[in-house]
């Protein structure tokens, strides 16, 4: 451990994104940086996590990609300092197979398309990130907004939502449906088809969302968090079997230990800079529901200098060089940002 003040962190995570920090803890990476986890709690909606951050109850949020824009526009010191997840791929269900997005759009040329999906807003009135992605994906595919009849069947994480989407498409009440689970066998059984949409740049997943107030209270907290994220992604790639064993082992930690898959961490990029297109798209989602967010620029939420300083030392490049070629990011070695 370095000669720095040790801290026990209080963390909230969104949408199940606890795995980076659980592995950082169990692998000993946090300990080497003088950090540990006091609490790692899931927040079922953005406002709960934001309130805890502003009240000083937590040090950072894992996630919360849309609400920070509204808060920055209101003058609050919220900030995002790293984002290793920058793409999403929606999956569309249909009664007929489509070989491409163009073929799908052409099949409904001049007709209204009925799409089964979750509710646009969550139980607290906030935009669901997943549903927002679907808006952008369908518009960019070529559908006009007024040509889509969105059929909202339930809240995004409600039990049975996938079954409702499948039934709506199978029965003909909907032409297309967005899938959330893994149900290929069930689709084959009922005669439906699934198509993965083109990759959409979109900030998502384990973004480090914090506040300047929280960072000011703990020595080099931002620098240590960014380094811990990089080291944990490297560990998941370099020691995949050991990482999976740690996920599978209940070690009596002071938080719920999930049986995550190591791929949930190793898929992240070694240099967790957000993509500019991903930032632009998540900003677009916020402006759908927040007029205040239109008063600021997409980059206003982001402060990448902590990651940039670490990157400039060559530390991340050295970690990447240690990995076998197959485990490296394409294009990782040039400095990003």
C-alpha cells in the first residue's frame, strides 16, 4: 500500500454495474491503493444516487449517465471522470427474418410500425437509459418518429417484460419488439427472429460519476479511482480464471457479492475515455426530457484530466504491453482523450 491516507469508500451503483468495484476489492487492487469498500449499494433510480452524492453519503456513483447534465446546468458540482463502456447494441424481435436494417425499414415503407418496448419513463418519472437508446437506434435506422407506434408494456426491469414483448410480436399486436434478456431458444420455439442492430456509440455501464466536493474530502481520490479501474480491467484480462473464481467466491464482504462474469469487466477498454459520439448521444437523451440541459454543452459533465495525467506517464501503455496481443484493445496504445 502506498503512503497515502486510507479510506473506506461508500459507493452506489446503477443497473447492476457493481462488478468492476467488487473485483477491484476482491483482487486486492483497492487495498494496494489504500482504499476499501464500506458500502456498495444498488440504487434503483438515478435520483436516489444523486441525492446520496450531494448529501455526502457516498463518494461516487457507478453509472448515472443522463441526470448529471441536468445537475450541471443547475450549477451543481457533479462530474464524470472515466467511462470504459461506450457502445450498445439493441436487439429487435420480429415475425420474419431481416438480413439488414435497411431491409427491416423497407418492409414498413409508408406504413406505421408498431414496436413493443418498456415504458419510456421509470417509476420515478425519469427517462430509462435503455429505452432512450431504442429511440435513437430506430431513428438512425431510418424510421421517422411519427411513423412509430410505441407500445409500452411495463417498466424496464419488471419481471416478465420479455415474455410480454414476445407475446405482443408473436400475436401480431406489434410488428417489432425490443429484447432485454437472453432467450434464443424460446424465440426459436415460438417462431420469432432476432436481429442485433448496428453498434450505437453511447456512454453506458461503469462510468465513475462523482462530485468535486466528494473528491476534495479524500486525498487523491480521483486519481486512485481511475487507477483502480484501469488495473481492474487489466486484471480481468490478464488473469481471467482467477478473476472469475473471485466472483464465484463469497468472501464475506460488507456488500452483496454477485456471481458476475469476468467478461463484464474484461470487455471494457483499458483507457476508459468516453467517445465523443457516445457523449453526444447520451447528451441527446438528456435533452429529450430536460430543457435545462440544452443550456450546456455535451462535454460540460466531463473532466478527463485525472485519466489523462495517468495516461501521460505511460503506465497504461505498459499494462497493455504486458497482455497477449489477443487481449489488447484495437488502437489502445495511442493516447486517447
